[in-house]
C-alpha cells in the first residue's frame, strides 16, 4: 500500500496479480492431479476459479485498508 499525496491509500496491484498467478498455478496442478487432463477444460476452470478468488481477495484488501 502507498499513501499518496492526495491523502488516500493506494493499493499497489502487483501483489494482487501475484496472488492471482499463484491461485492459477495451484488450481491447475490440483486439476491435473485429480485427473482432468484435457487442457482446454482445465484452463477454463482455472480461469473461472482464479477470477472468483482474486475478486474476493481484492475486495477484502479494499475493505480492510
């Protein structure tokens, strides 16, 4: 987080992108380990899960800050 000149807290988005990437990687590995090996389906599921979890994470960071 960065406290800006205008007196508002600015949340740097790099950490949110990093968390989203880790969520995607963990989800992809978990899907492959449970047997979903068709890559287009796995990527679609990864996209949906990572978008949903990143949205919740971003909303939580905004509310707590």
